[in-house]
């Protein structure tokens, strides 16, 4: 345990040392109880019924929501040029938040298009985002369905398109699907 802790501290010091080209905000991980981060993650289109094979992508995180929006509009660079050009051709499908009413940390989901005739899903959420969601909303023709189990199982809630609070699903969401407006999960 002690060796793992020392290794984690050393990796953090090296990663964020001056002159290495990395900034803590651009490479931050999922939210913790102390930090507020704003992230974006790509969602792949699924079949008309999402499958359990959809693997989560790694989110790109920043200090502010404006930086996430800039990244998605192509105004900021992330890890490499290919990722940059992909994000700049994106459409925000929706966001989830760690606090009610869109507060706290946020995770924006983006895809190649809105949900007009297309379904996007996450059979499991990116690392650190399970059991942290307290509000959610869809955009660009998307409603979002939240699930309490991975692979779209357990209890569910449809946000049509906004849920400022998610009741008994609060801090229990483990998978989600963005569906065309008017389509329930």
C-alpha cells in the first residue's frame, strides 16, 4: 500500500513538473469530493438497441465548462491533433452533473451528430463517474435514459430532456443512453 501511494505521488509530480508540456487541468481525471472538473467524452453510435459491448472512451477534462465547450468547438488542443480534429466536428448530446440542477463537476457527451434517428450509449461510464451523477440533460434532439446498473440494467429514468434532480437514482447511475427525442428507454 505504501509503495503504491509513493508511486502515485511520484507519477503526479513528474507528470505536472514544469516544462513537461502537461497541465493538470487538461489531463485531470474524474471528479473527487474536493475537485470540480468539467470533462468531455466521445460516445459512439449504437444499434437501435444499445449493446453491452460499448466500451467507454477516456474523458478529456478541464478546469471550466467554457474550456470544455472550447475544446468541443475546436478552439483548444488536447492530447494530440487527431483528437482535436475529431472533437471540433462534434455535437453535444447532453451532460451529466455531480450535483443537482447542473451543479458540481460535469461530463459532456459528444458524438458525430445529434440523436435524429441515431442512438448513442455507454454500457458503463468512464472511470470515476459511476455513482456520482445527480442531474442530467440531453440536447440536439436527444433525451437521456439513466440506468442504475451497467449494460443498461436496473432501474431507469428518462430525462426528457432535463432532470434537475434524479430522485432515487441519485449517485447510483452506472450506464446511460442518448435516444432521439420522443423515444423512451
